[in-house]
C-alpha cells in the first residue's frame, strides 16, 4: 500500500510538471502570436533628418512580425493638427502611440487621454515632462549637450575670442531650445566670444543657404559658425566657398552632404566638428514600446541617449561618397535598405514602402 501511495505521488508530480510545461508552451505561443497596431505622430518631415527618421521607423515596423498595422501622421509643425492626429489614432484603437511632441504643454491633455485608455505612449526626441508624466517610456537625446559641445569646441578653436553666427533649428521646438541653451551656457565660459547673428533655418539646407549668404554680406568679421545641426552646415560651407571667404571652424551633424563638403575642403583649412543625433530614435522607441506591450521591459521610464561627436581626423570614416547628400550616418537600417533609399541619387523621400516618407499613411 505504501509502495502504491509512493507511485501515485510520483505519477501526480510528473503529471503536474507536464501540465506546467505545456501551459508554458501555450503561453509562449500566445505571446508570439500577439499582434499590435502602432501609431506615430510626427512633428514634421521637412528636412533630410526627418525623412530618414521615418524611414528608420518603418524599416523596423515592417520587419517586426508582431506589428500587424501601423499609421504614420505628420503634423507639419501645426499643434492643432498634431492633437487631431493623436485623437484619430486613439479612435483607430492603436496599441502603441509614438510621438514627437511639437509642444509638450499643448499635447499633454490628449496624450493623457491616450495613456488613460491603456495605450502604450512612447515619447521621442522631445520630452513630455514636466507637462505630464502620463507616458510609458521616453527616449530623448542630450540636446543640451549637443549645443554645449559644439559651441565649446568652436570657442576653443578661435582662441576664446571672436564673432560667431548661429543657425538655429525650429522656433519653439524643445530640442532646438535645449541646443541653444547649451550653446549659451558654453559662451559664459568665454566672455570674449559674441554671437553677432542668429536665425532659425529649420535644420534645412534650402532655408539656411540664403540666410548664410546674407550674413556673409552683412558682417566682415565672422570667426565661427554654430549650427543646431540638420542640413544647415552644408549650406554654410557652400556659401563660404562661393563667397571666397577664408575658412572658419564650423559645427554640423553627420548629414552626408555636409560630410562630403567637409572632406573636400578640409585640406584647404576647413575644420569642423559633427555632433550627431541618431536617426533611429523613433525606431528605438517602437522597440521599447513592444517590450512594454509584451511585459518584458525592465528599463527606465526616461531613457537618455548619448550624442557622439567626431572631428577632422574621422570624417573619412563616416562619409559615404556612393550615397546621396540626404543620407545620415547614424543608422540602424540594413545596407540593402540604405542603398535602395539613398543610392543612385535617391533622397529617401520615396520611403521604405514607396508611399512617401512625408505623407500621412
């Protein structure tokens, strides 16, 4: 009888273990089969950085089997449109909302509406806090450091004395504000360095070119160019070359058109620094959002991405002569995707799916 009881206990234990294993397998299979709808509310796709940011996101979403459907909306820097876009994404029943807020204060209420509806809210590049803390995860870069690093380098290059012109980003956008704050704080360490002119050029080549030309025509003594990044420094280099002015230190980002001109003129005396904001931040935000949806995320609520920089000795390493000026080097896309988007003179605007990176889809 004792032997029979012992045998029954062993069989029962074996059965329970088998049930546990089977339930784990079923659970794992169920997780693998989960499908999600993702919505992205973007500020603007009016420059090459914005276009590649959307391409990076779509490349990630298209390659992930858990993403069943996604929507991409561009607010064209219109707060009211962004609010309307987010309301529409809520109505569509998205599981995840990724957004780059134009103004945290302006979109806080609709973001809270999404969050309270159970939607995973992923804040990218421009912080929602302190306007609201009702978001799931925030992925931002150190924009203050971006501006500070570039301005400090320029001040050192000109010996702590001289005139600087500034090409600012987009008025009111927090990333532009923080970059300029960093630049201004760097200047406090160099009281003999003065900003003699500063204008918003929206991180855009075509907008920046006439601005720089006008500054060159107005000021005889310009000793350095600070840029909030984007594709504006390419315009500055072109304007300088066309004006025949002596080269001065310039700050830019890792936009390929800028890197090509930097490489072309560096042996003639052009010295630059590239402070680089990765174009994959939206894609990274989507990756973290999926982890939250799957219950596997163990990271911080506020993720801060370091911003790398490089100088004259490394530009040859990063420039891509085989790709168009619109390509950005800090990418997570595959080489095949990069060449398809930016090879043969393409500027990436056709998008990963061919629907156009700048259009709502």
